[in-house]
C-alpha cells in the first residue's frame, strides 16, 4: 500500500512560528470539510498558538509513568482507531518516553502514513541528523533529539517557516516565545543574532538542495536535457597536466562571484584504461578541488569531448571552463582538439577558453629527450659532411669500376652510419649532402646540379627520401633501446625498493642515498611543510648529501603525504622519470608510517609497563599496607582497652610496636611516592657538592641496626649529588643489606676513586647472596628475591634507589661479595674530576 502524504513545516530556529503555521493549515483544511484532528501539539502556553488550536478535535494523549512522574505522549493506537484524513503532529524529532509504541515520534508518523493517514508535522533545522555537528559548532548546544534526513526528504511538501534574526529577537523580548525569566539568558546565549543568521542560512541552503532534487526528478521524468540556469554550475575538465590547478582556480573565482554558485572538477578516463594519469595525480586533483571548495568527479568515455558534454548536461551545467589547447596550430587544423569540439557541441552552455603557461607548447613538451651526448651529436654532424665528401671523391676516382647503383648504395650506407653515430638530424644532413654529391659527380650531365633525364630525377629524389626514412627508423630504434634500458633501470630500482621495503627498518637514510644514486642528485631530503613557522625554515625529517632541507630550492619534489614531500637537490628530472620518483615518495611514506607505528608501539609498551606497575602496586600494597596498619590498630586497641590491666612493660611493648609499624608505613609510602615520581619523570635533582663520608654517617645514624655497618670512607671524598636523594639511596640500599645479613655479621661501606671523574661506593654484606643471572632483577619494581624477614616491603627499595641515582647522574649495580654475600656498587660523579684515581 502506498504511504499517505507528508507535509513538513521546517523551522529555521525555535520560535519562528512553525507550530502556529501547522495549526493554521489544519484550520483551513477543516473549514474546507477535511477530517482533521490533532495527534499531538505542544503550545508552550503561547496565546496565539493556543487560540489557533481551538476548534480542532484533539485525540486524547497516552499517559505513561516514568521515573516517578507521569508523562504524556501521542496515542498512536487512538489515532489509528479514529482514522482521520489528516492528523497534526508537532515536534517530529521528539524522543518518546520509554514504554511508548515506538522509540521516536518520526516512527509514529511513518506508521500513520502507512495506515493511509496524511500527516502535517513540524521540525527545526537543528534537529536534522546530517546537520547535528554543524549546528553544535554554531550554537554550542548538541541536540539529543534528531530525525534522519531521509524522513524529511521523503515529504511530499516542505515549507520553510522563517523570520529575520532581529524580528525573532523582538518576539522573544516581548515574551511571545519564552517566559520573562528565561528571555535574557536565551537572548545572550542560543538566540544571539549571529547564531540565528547562521541557522537561517543553513535552513535556506538545505531546502534549496531539496528543491534542486525535486527539479532534477521533474527533468528526468519529462526527458528534459536542455540547460535550466536556475543556478550557476561550472564544469572544469582537467587532464592531470600542470595547467589543471590554473583551471580549477579560475572556476572557483567564477563560482564565487555569483550567489549559490557551485563548480565541479571532471576527469575523463579512457574506457580501455590504456591512457590516463596515475592514482597519485588523481588524489592531488581531488585534494586541490576540495581545498578550493569544489567537488571532484571521474567519468569513463572513449571520447573526452562527448564525455564532458554528457556530464555537463546531466549536471544542468551553465558554464564549462577548458584550457587553451596544448597542441600546435597545424595539428589543430588537421584534427580539432577537445576544447574545439566542446565549443562546437556545447549548445546553450557557455564555454570559457582559459589560457595558461602551457598553451601551444605540446610539441616542445612532448619532444623526446636527447638520448645521445653532445659529443656524439657533434661527431655526427662532422661525419654527415666529411664522410659523404671523402667517399664520393674516392668513388669518383674509381668510377670506371662501378656504376650509379653501387655509388648510390655506398652513399646510402654513409647515411645509415651517420644515423647510428649522431641520430636523426645529422643523418638528414648526410642524406641531402649525399644526394647533392651524387647529382654533381655521377648523374649526367656531371659537374653541374642539373639532370637531363627525368628518370634520374626520380631516382635521386627516392634516394634522399629513402635515406631520411632509414635514418628515422635507425634513430627511433636507438631511442627505443634507450627507453628500454631506462625502463629496465627503473624496474631494477623498484625491485630494490620492494626488497628494501620488506627488510628495512624505519630509517629513511638508505632510501635517500638510493634516490641520490638513481637520479644523480647532489642531495635528497624528506621535508614536512606543515610544521614550518611563518617565514621560517621547513622541518627536515631526514636528509642525505647536500640537502638544504628547503623544498622551495629543490630541483624536483614529490608528495609523500598531505604535508610532507620528498625533495631532490641538484637534479632536474625529465618527465619520464617522475613516475619512479613517485615510487620513492610512496616508499618514504611507508617508512614514515612505519616510524609512527614504531613510536606508537613504544608508547603502548610504556603505558603497558605503567599499567603493569600499577597492577603490581595494588597487589602489593593490599597486603603490605594492611600488615602495619593492623599492627598499629591492634596495639592501639589493646592500649585503650579498659577491662585489662596492662603492666608498664606491656604498654612499652605496644608503643614500640606502634612506632615500628608506623616507621614501616612511612618507609613504604615514601618508596611508593618516589616510584611514582620516577615513572612520571617528575624528579628534579638539585645537584651540589656533598662530602661523602659525613653524608653517609648522617644517613646511617637514624637507621635501625646501623651499629652493624662499618663506614670506611675517606673524609676528602666529595661527590656531585642531590643531598636528599643521596640520603634516600644510601638508606634504601643499607636497609636491604641489613635484611639479608645475619645478626652477628657486619656490613662494610667504602669508597674508591675511578677514572673519568667517577667514585665507586661499595656496600657489601655477607648474606646469602643472589645468583649472578638475577642481579639485574634486583632493581626492578616489586622484586623480593629470596626470603625476606617478616615478609615486609613491596620490593621497591632498590628500584627507587636506581631511579633516584639516575636523576643526578649516578648508577647502581650488584656483584658478588668475596667469601659470600652481595655487594652494591654506587658510581657517583666526583666533585674533583681533575684528580686521578689512587689508593684511599
């Protein structure tokens, strides 16, 4: 069954009167005898809207309970039972309360239409799905309720309800839209004049496109192919040549001079696919078109002129912009070019012939490059004059031994030899000189440039023509041989590129070196243009040779990405080698993408390590924070118990337990905070000269068990360090040594100067030690190798020590203690780097 009609009142902004217009339409139809009902209308208590709704039958709304409140929605079932001819439904984009028949009101409308009920509805431009982001950018408010564009486009009639921004603001100021307490906020926020102007333009443009669609449907239905100039549409056919950008800019300027003008770039591809430009060129044309505000199209046709005209008529174009012919005048007279044929078949479409720098230069542009060196061409010209003269003189001396046929063939051989040596032009000179000598010395009457027999005239003319033809064939063969060699070289270069792509890293230096070798360039660079500050140098990502890192000074440039180019310096490539340069640019793009992927992977691994550390931290502190807290709480509860009489010794033990547990908590929290600062690289060291011996003794003075540590550090030793960080490092390492050293054994701390201005501090214990292959694991977070007394700590002490040391230029490592145990070696910068190492 065909759906019933849909009429939409499209509002340019809230408050322009779309609901009032819908109700007025309903009243007009009711007065004409049409069965009209109100399915849902939101009057917002506006007097004129309420007055317009009076007298129209209202279908009772459905009441739904939602989140403790009662909401009203259109009762679709009631409307279907009532079965009116026309139903008025306000706010098409409205989202229904959960529990309704449909999720959206536009779905209710579609069901009513399927039931044969005509619907008149309203919607604001900001609620269209395709314009949601645009209206948010304009007003700063994102609409949560939207309606698909296809629903509104399917309407049989769309009427714009519009009002000037000034008039709408006056309506609001008079209280005709919102209540008085909301007017000031609305006028200063959503209903600013700029916002309303932009929404109005958006509504007009959207509706104009819908009107355009309707006109195109009408033209197609009635087979109308003539141009209706309802708006300026400009077609710019491009070939992909260097003049294409000039033509697109001209079309953009023409379109900008008229209201609602639009322009399209058109590329006509051959149907057989044998001729055309590369995908990279098409991408550049598309990007340039979008930058200039046009749209890019590609059509397939074996006849470019007819393809252009067919596309122009299909788009209802009013103007076509074509470039002046690049062909020579003689070629144009023999065979009209695309531009001439477009002009001849354009009919009522205006055609602009735009001149450019490349007009009438096709012959020069298409002239084959010289394949012979200047030395060979010079030798060819000399040979073309001297060789025929010398050979003719030799043949004249021996003319009794041979006839005209032999003499002609010998001179023909000279022409062929000249073509092999110097190419076509010297060979033509040789043919003319040989013809003149043949006529002068061997054709009767001799020694004059006249011929007495017509047959000899024909023979001499054929000699010259055959000589030129043979020279042309030889020259073409030489050029094709050169092109084949160049193609093989390019294929070899591409093979090397493909092999390198499979095996290379993300370092582009090898690529740039290869480009310099292949193209005989002095230097090559990958340059990023987008990062160049105003008036400053561009950013050079990589270079090789004498590259200056400025794409403007390059001899040849190929696009690598949107803002990156591959530039060659000191080399001017012929057009035939630009394809190979494009391949190098594509390889450079792959290398840059690989580098970016590698950086992203490194960042991912770093974040993964941070997550792993965080997970391990949470797992560790769940026990190690709970243990001292539990001890503190238990001792405190015991001390505060009133039903137990504790002795002074018991109370002292409880206090001691609290103190020990608190110290463990402080140490644990300090280590956790330090580890967090190390991971976020937020540690800043205040380096100063530190007297090593006194600093170590001061650190150990407050350390439990320090009486078992023997310090053997000379007083003159001084280091460059952050005193606070050095204190934490020595305390953490010594605490670790005390845990693993038997209670009756000592720990030794000594210092030894090293070369290169370093000082080694050794903290040696005689505990169980650690296997050599596990030495590096000691300094990883959350590592507790072996049994730790009391199972305290989260294994951060040594990791924190390494991080703090590195903050001021120190290092830490582990080695076995002779006789058993483990020695930690702290290397610190000496404060007296000029002194040499020696005994203590």
